[in-house]
C-alpha cells in the first residue's frame, strides 16, 4: 500500500511538472534508470540511502504492471 501511495504522488507531481495527463511513460523510463543503477540512482542512493532508488523503481514497475 505504501508503494502505491508513493507512485501516485510521483505520478501527480510528474503530471504537474510536465503538464501531461499521462505520466506512465515518463515514470516507467525513470524506473528503468533506477533499476539499471545508473548515475542518477547512485547519487540518489548516496543522499537517501542504499537501495532507495531500486525500491522506487520496483514500485513504479509493479504499479504499472
């Protein structure tokens, strides 16, 4: 349930930030980068804790199926 809540918040923020009605594609691309452990994921993990980005990436993938 918490993961769903996080993804919904991300979705709402992406919709506002990019002025789009559908944030699915953007969030799936974000999840792809997070799960690939790219440089962005490494930086975010260093700020928020190891594994945070992978957890968010998995939550996004699970939410959108």
